[in-house]
C-alpha cells in the first residue's frame, strides 16, 4: 500500500510562465480544492510506486519492446521491394542510435541523478516536507512539485477527468543525429525534385499546421511519445537534428517518454502552413491532409444501429477555426462534406460515412508507392491511423463483390462467420494439395503460424483460426473489408448481428489506439 499525502500539506496558488516554472502566490484554504489536489498527489504516488519508476527496469522493458518490434519489421519486410529494404535499413540505423542513447547516457543519468530524488520526492510528499503549487483554468487543474533534478507535474483535464502525470528531468543533455536523406538515395535528381514538391513539402506543411512547434532561429521542432512519429518526422527533415528526452509520462497502463526533436538544416513552415497548403495542387493537397490526419486527426469505425460508421475527425482550436475554413471548404470542392462539433474551446471537424470512405480513397490513391511502403513499415511501429485509413478506403472499393473469399499467401480462403468469431477455410481433394497450401502459408507467416487440417466428408478442410486473424494486421484488414461487403448483402438480422459483432471486435484495437 502506497503512503498517502497528509491533509495538512502546504498547497499554494501559483503563477506559471513558460520556461520559467511557477512561483507561489497565496495558500489554498478551500477544503474542497485542497482535497482535489491531495487526490491528484495520491494518484501520482500510486503510479510511481506501481511502476517502481525510480528503478531502471522500465527503461530496459521499453528498449526490449521496441527492439522486438524492429526485429519483427525486418523479418516481415526483408524480402520486399527495393524501397522497403532501403527504408528499413535507415529506420534500423536511426532507431538503434536513439535506443543506444536510452540504454547508455539516459539510463546512466537516471540511475545516478534521478532515482534517489524520486524516492526523496515521495518521502517529502508523505511527510509534509513539500511545497505544492497549483494553477487552474477552465480546461484543467495543474499541480507542480519541484526538486533539484526533477519536477513532478500532475494535470487533471476537464471535462474528461483524465489525469496526466509527468516527471520533468532537469540537467539531462541531448544529442545530435545526422539523418540521411533516404528519399534522395532512392531516386534520380529529377524524380527527387518532383517528390519534394508533391510529397515532402505537403507532408511538412501538414505537420507544421498541427503537431509541429517553432523553436530556436525559426527551426522546426516536434515533441512526441510515438516512435513511428519521430521516425517519420526525422525522415521528412533529414540532416542535423537535436534530440532530447526530458519528460516521462507515467500512465496507468504504461510509461512513455517524450522525444523532442529540432531540425537545424530546415526552416519552419509553421507561420505560413495553411496559406501555403491552399495553393497546392489536388494531389499534393491530399497528401497535406494525410499529414494533418496523422498529426491532429482521428480515424475510427464506430457502431451505428445495425451497421457501422467510418469517421475521420480533425481537432482544431476554436480560435484557429477561421484560419482552417479555406482548407475545409476546399475539401467540399472535392466532394467531401464535413460537419463540426464545438466543445471546451475546440472544434471537432467530422467527416463520416461515404465522405470518409471517399477521402480515404483519394488520399491513398494520391500517395506514390515509395511513401505507401514507408507508411506500411511504420504501421508495424504503432501507426494505427494508417491501417484504419486503409481499412476505410477498402470498404467502398470492394463492397459490391459477391463472394466471401480473401487471398492469403496466394490461396483463396472462404470467410466463415459465427456469433463470436471468424475463421478462414478452404477445401482440397487430398493431403498433397493440403500440405502444399499449409507450406505456402507458413513460408509467409512463420513455422509457428496456427493453420489446421482435418477430414471433411471426402475432402480435407484447412482452417486459419480467429487467433491468427487477430495477430496479423494484413489478414485482419482483408477480413474486415470482406465482412463489410457481407454486411451490405446479408438481409437476415441474426447473421447481420454476428457480422457487426465481429467487425467491432476486429476494429476495436484500431479505434482505441488511433490517437
């Protein structure tokens, strides 16, 4: 049981200035307000204790997970086209450079300078030795505790009630990385110039209009917890980049670190991003919209009565909405209608049903094969928005097909739907044909792939079970697309409910992680 903060702890209102910390103003005497602050402090202590955050174990576990993901990508794409091979090599090189920093300099600094101070911070909090500073807006209640080498920030966000717990590390130095221009290496000079104008600049504009910030000397910068986002941004801004990891998010389900990146060989496009984007031709504009969606967007498939509803959302601050109106109206000229929902100082621009399908199709068709290959690789590092976008695009592309088959390793399997699961089946006349199919599938997905065979009347039935559909995104996407097609054809209410239930289970992972 974690120790608790005492009711008599010193709590002060404060004024906070960006980059200069917070200073106390007057004591907090309101009992209800004090209780809310104490609850937040106890929540932070519980998370810190639960994860043993003062140890270096979480760093080792983070490294292990990332390395396993990278190895899986290398295994999956190693025999693909020349684009994938070269991109993987660069991703591997950059990733290992970043991870070496975590496993060496960062881990050493954590152990020598941070670990004991975290324990001291908890001890001070539970023994009335800390000075707590708070400030509150209509959007959140923020709590700050400052130490010599660390700061603890707790932020309760309204109206959702979600709680963000962050450790701020002081005195931790960053490092420089020289990012190769992988796209230049993959094409001739003329092709590369075209690629810069039609793909790289639109994507940079999309990031500049959303997640990107402007730092020292008008240089573009970004902060992210997602490795896929860091890698994508680095390859969009090749050259000399400064990297630092000064903030740790202590979540209930995991620990994440914030990568802060600053590109020194490029100028920021932040101030003119929207005015530049509106001048792009149609193809480049769609690629700009892709970057916007990957930055501040959300791609989901949600249940609706007896069906499902594909949705693309863009979140825009209320004060910025008018600046976005020309961008959004240009979507209308392309046949993409949208609606808006305003709440809590922000506006959700919602593109749904057939309009979401049409936009997803337009975006994917605008991308050159090289960029698609790159995003397919990053999908395996957590880029769920891309897999959701592909899924939505395919809903309309194939829905009129009349069969219930998908192709796996060159073999057409029938999609069999039950109330609680889906499995893939194919019948063959004899064991020789059966064994050949099993070998083909295992060659693609590995020896451990669960594919079964059994006698069925005078034939042999091969089955791929639910567990393998869930495990492999490429199979899952094909199955979901086929389920949508079946949903459009099936009239029987019971079978429709079965199909919808399975679509929800298969797409739940995408919806929960698209942010």
